[in-house]
C-alpha cells in the first residue's frame, strides 16, 4: 500500500483488513498485538460514527498505540502521516494516564493538561476499553464534553 493508499484507508471505515494485508505496518502489527488492535479498531469504528475529523487520526492511533511514543514520529513520517502527528502522539502519549488519577485535583489537572485533545483522547479510551468507566465520565463532565461522550457510548452499545 502506498502512502496515499494508507491515507485513503484510514479515511474510511472498514479498512483494517486492507491495511493489514498490505503489510506496510508489519513491524507494528505483529501477531502478538494484531488481535487486540483489530478489536480496538472495530470498536473505534462504532464509537467514531460519522465524525471523520476524529476517526482518521484515531484509526492511525489505534494502529500505532502499542508502540513506544519516541518511535511515533519516524513511523508517522514513514507512512506519510506526519500532519497527524500532533493528535496521534497526544493520544498515545496520554493514553492510560486516566487510570492513575487519584482525586478531584488530579482529574482537574488531567483535563487542563489535555484540553486540546480531550475529545479524541476520551474517544480513544472508550474504544480501547470497550465500555465507559466512571473516570471517563468524570473527565468528560469536567472537560465539558459529556454530551459527546454519551453519544459515543450509545454508539458502542448498539
């Protein structure tokens, strides 16, 4: 798959098999993580729905989320998606930190620190976990994106 082909694939739903068949991300999509990534990708397809501005960069984030953050710039360059680096690296870099929040101050700091990418981060967390958690809902409420978050939850439950 060419760089343009990958870009086209992540811009439309249902392209996971075409992406993996092309083999361009073979070093990233090892057998060890391929099933997990497929599951998250499929849930993302449900959750993202008709929000292409979030869906395309998050599809790429799903494909790369098992990678070390310091590898991301080179991988994104290799696949011709450096323009998505900001959102992809922000989501992957912050992914999982939500689970370590201890209280209201931590939650408020998290929202403040990640406000610019809070929507894609919450959408990614929801797709990754496959169900909403009280912490996700708390962050959505504090960040003022509760309505969007609940819309994503409904899509996942269909």
